[in-house]
C-alpha cells in the first residue's frame, strides 16, 4: 500500500508540474502579446485552438484587438478625411491643443498671414504675430465664448480685410484648445467701396445738370422770358443739360444690361469696312466742327469678322467719339493691325494723350483723367466701361496705349478673321 501511495503521489506531482509548466508557458505567451500591444503593435495576435480557460482568455484578447483595430482604422480614416477637408477649405483654419500648441494649420491660413514655415508644434502666440488675432484668441480662452473681429493685415503690397473667429474647445472644467478661422472679405470691402463710389458719382453726375436746368428755368420764370436774346440762350442751355442727363441715363442702362448679362452677343459675318463707314457717317458732323479727319487704314481685301454688328458699331463709335472729344488738331484713324500673328482693330487719335500712371484705371465706371475737361465736353465717364464689357462679351481683349501730348491708341485684339 505504501508503494502504491508513493506512485500515486508521484503521478499527481508530475501532472501538477506539467500543468504548471503549461500554465507558465501560456502566461508568458499572453504576457508577450500584451507587451507587443503596449508597444504599439496593434497587429500582434495570439492564435490557438487549445482547450482551457487560459487559452480562451487569449482568444478573447485576440478577438477584442481585431475589433479595436477595425474601429481604430475607421477613426483614423475619418480623421484623415476631416484633416483633408480642413486643409482644403477656402477659409484659413488653425487648431490648438490644451497647451496652446498648434496641431494643424491649413494652407489658406498660412497664405493669408504670409507664413512660410511649418508652424505645427509651435505656440499659437508665437505664430499669430498680430495684436488683434492674439486678443480674440485670449478673450476666447478667458471667457469660454466665441470671439470674432474684423482684422486688417498686409500681405506684400496688398491690404487684406479678414474676419477672425476664435472658437474654444472646452470640457466641463477647462478649455482644451482653440479653433481659429480666417475669412477673407477683401473683395467684399472692395465691392462696397465701388458701390459707394458709384452712388456718389451717379448722384454728382445727375445733380449737376439738374441744378443747371433748375437754375435756368427759375431765371426764365423770374422775368428772363421777356429778354428774347437771353431766353433763347437759357433754353439752349436747358436743352444741352437735358441731353447730357439723357445720355447719362442711357449709358447707365446700357452698362447695367451688359453687366447683368441681358445683352446677348449674336455673332454673324460682318464686313469691317462697312461698319467703319457707318461710324464715320454718324460722327462726321462732330469731327468736321473741330476740323478733324476720320481715316480708315485697312489691308487689301474684304475684312470679314465674326461679331455682333450692332455691338461692334457701338464699340467703335465710343472709341472714335472719345478720340474726337480729346483731339484738337489732326484726327482719328481706324484700322487693322496684323503684326505679331494676331488681328487687332485699333482706333488712334492725335489728341492730348494720357499719362502712363492713369492707363490701368481706364475702363472703370466714371473714371476720368481730367474730370473738369470731360464734363465740359459732355462725357459721362461710362463710354470706355461699356466698350470694355462689350469687347469682353465677344471673347476679345482690349489694350490702351498712350503718350501724353502725342495721342492715344485703343487696340481691340480679335485674334483672327472669320
């Protein structure tokens, strides 16, 4: 019996040793898996189909990690999509973390503030370098509220107008970061200035003839009707100012229709020589009164263009009429220039010319180089603006060359004949 008991005891001890050895191996294997996962290797796996609770735990850990890895993949993809959206936004976006360190700044943000360095990882206050921006960020951090303000910054030779908005990212106890956006409203401000100038100019242009008409009418009513000589002169002045007012309204309506797209360009085959002859017949009396010539300079052969005939006549009439107004000696030449591989219709005068510093503003509504002289000659300041829009509507371009005291040449680049 004693020997049997010893044998059984040995078997039990041996089984226990084997079991403990296997348990140790299993624990070591699971421990190694956990170390791999802790080190960031989320692809580590423990594959086993052995029975037992230890191996069941290992299989549960493997299943859990597979599900976690899938969820992390989805989260990473979503984060990449959000980052791509932020980086591609037309507004500037900057995001900070809890330590006021920049974690993301999109390309637009860097462009608006003229930042060329990589600013991720830097303190936000070191990056902004703008007192107004720093102030709205600080206020957003202190008050936990959205702060917004209009900010002026200089980029190169341009002044930009931006709307800066700081949005705090906060938990229940603290601000965990800031989302700062920059919206460029420079174009909006420019359009606002254009609108103000337009209203001011229209008001002035309308008020001037109206004041004159009112003044002459009151003078007539006060007794000047009995003075035949002065009465006729006053009536002629009223007529001239009413025609100027009517011309202004017509030009405004024409320009408005063109800018709204109401004017359609119906291109047909147009004989350029016939169009120029029509313009010369229309303006001959005006040129003759100043002793100016009207001349054509066309290559041989029929010059046929693809254009809207009425609009082309309007373009040339405006350009020739401008030339007549500002030319005292010589005349105006309308022709075709085929040099440089392109076809250009030009209107050239021998007038007073335009200083080079003013050339880039020609074509703006109501812009005049010499306002007093233009008004004296009956100009509305809209003729070149109308020409510019009609030329663009044809798909052409315009370039104006001038030398002060020697005349001006307007070139309409058509590119080619029909």
